[in-house]
C-alpha cells in the first residue's frame, strides 16, 4: 500500500478488536486504517476457519471447454461465474469469461506470454491478491463537488486464473481421476514451487548509534534521526532472490536488491505521453519535497505492470523541464505503458548508480538510508539463508519529536528483527487440464475438477 500514510500500527499479537474515538481528540489516518484492517482480518480468519484453504458454491469458477457454437481457440477455456473463497478472501466473477479475457489479467502478448504453449497437462489455479487503488487509477474516488481533492484510497481484491505445466497425469492406471491436489493442499503448494515462498526475510531499523569521542559524557549529534520532517520510510524488495554473499563474491547469481522511499512510495507523476526517453507528465509535484530533480530514480508503471507483478530496472532522471512538463530519463523504458492504463512515474529516494538504482541486499551489516536511519537484513531465527521476495516491504516511521524511528525494541533498547510485510495473496487449485497438439480441450474428460464445493443454502 503505497499511500500517503503517517504510520501503520496494527499489531495482531495485541488482539485489539475495536478502535474507539474519543471526543475532542485529533483523528489520524492510522486510527481509521487500523479499525478497517482489524475488521478485515477478523473476517478473513472467520472465513478461513469455516471453509479452509479454499472452497465455493457448486459451479463457481468451474473450468470448462469453449462452447461448441464458438470458434475453438487454441490454449483457451472458460471460467464460470460465481464466488470462490481463497484463504479467507472472496473472489467474485460476475460473468463467465475466457481464460484469455479475464477482467484483472492483461491480454496475452509478448509482454505477457500465454503459459499454455505446448500440448500436455496443465494445472489451472487461482491467484488472489490485494491491489491498492488511488484516485490515479480510479477517477471516481475524487469528489467533484469539493473540486476533486485527493482524499481516501481503496484496496481491491484481484483474482487471476493462471496455468502451469505439470507432470501429473489426469487419471491413474486404474482409471481413477487424479484429485491429489484437491485433497492435499501442501502438495498443491509444492507443485507451484517458486511462486509461493514462505516468510523468511527479516529486518531491523534504528537511528545511528553514537560514535566514540574523547568526551564519553557528550551525546553525539549523530545519535538521532536528523530529518526535518516526520516520514514513513518504505524499504521494498525489488528483485527477489538470496542476499549477496561476500565470501562467494562473483559466484553469487543475481542477488536480491531493494529500493526505498521516505514517502512510502506515494510520490507519483501521471504520464501523458512517452517519446523514447522523454516523458511528458501532467504535473511535477506541489513543491520540492514532492517533486522531481535530476539524479532521482523513477519506476515506470501502469495497470499491466502492476497486475503482472513486473519488476523492471529503475531509470534515472536526467533533465526536468517545468515549462513543457517533460522529464528526460537515462534511457527509454523497457515497457511503454498504455495511455488508457493509468501510466505514471513513481519516485524512489535511494542514491547511487549500481544495479540500476537499486541496492544489493547484504545480511549482517548496518546500511544507512539517510538522516541517521539505518537498516539491517538477516535470515529468520534457526535459518542460515533467507529468500527475499519481490514486492515485500517494511514500514519505518521516523519522528522529529523523538529523533528516532518507531521500531520494536529489546529491553536494552536494541532493535528487534521483524518479518517482511507481504502483499496479501492466496492460491487455490481449480483443475487439471489436458491440451491436445492443436491446443484444444476436446471435452470434459480432459478436465479434472479440483475445486472444493460448499453446500449452497440460498437461492
């Protein structure tokens, strides 16, 4: 959630059920958000306890061949309308649709190749996650009567039906249908492999510790957060993988990288046109704090980029023309965003030239971001290595009143390691499907249903 938030204080271990407003008090964004998250999490847990990992009414999200009255399409099939629940999240398909024409999955192209590219058996599964929506993605969030101000944002449940080639057979030697992935969720997770990673990366944050001086009683001015504003820092993994291993040096294959923002990644500039490396934007920010300047790193994103979970390299700002509202980048974007798909530049605040503006993850050492804020990556307890997943992040609130960051601490004041926050997502098997040489599903005998069906007690 890359919104303009002050902080996020939800802590499930405290078991709070309600946030109560008191008269005459200041209402902050965090209080509102904690109440919403508290109720949402309670709902997710209740659905999970009642239904399990996944399930839905009869027929919902059923996979079936293309209708006989339509021209058969290679590597395609139908997804029936209905509701299906995946790890507590409700997925709703208002109208039966094609695999190649899903509402929240970009059409297959060179940028998003169809995974069904050869004959064989494929696991068809449901991927569910949450997408943060601002007024830039949905103009209806603005209130025209008030002049269209940017007020609240939304969180949307996104579902995508995907396919993966598998060695599993549709039927066993005795003719029984292969339903092992329906009955054994752990085996389904193993079948997905690299797409599902457990939480394994941890981080600590602090203000810089004092340096040794000849006057032990003197407090170093470096021993504090030195920023001029309260900030919500966001440290986000860009390229997933293992941390850089200094001992292995060049033998470390493409180590994980991270990027950071002092504004939680919320500083964005809507794109009106791209011509090579020249980007025309609708504005350049309301002031220097929320603006762009030469040397800044930006990420070019649009709806397709977000929905596909892409992680292209960042581009550096070379020139800024405030008259023509143009930004000259270090090179042309790898993907030219569609003008109707809410393209924008997102600013990140790290410096340096290595790894295309990103910073290599190294464990077991303090790394300074800026103004006294330091971070430390490490694997979880009892593990030697951590796997860093693209898109996972940590929030670090920095406060001028205390000159410190808000971070859980040990009794001696040293920071505690905290797991990464992951994009909330879930997975569920839908079917095993056999595709012929021409990419066509012959009939329902080529489909093994893996959905868990619930008793439907309403009309």
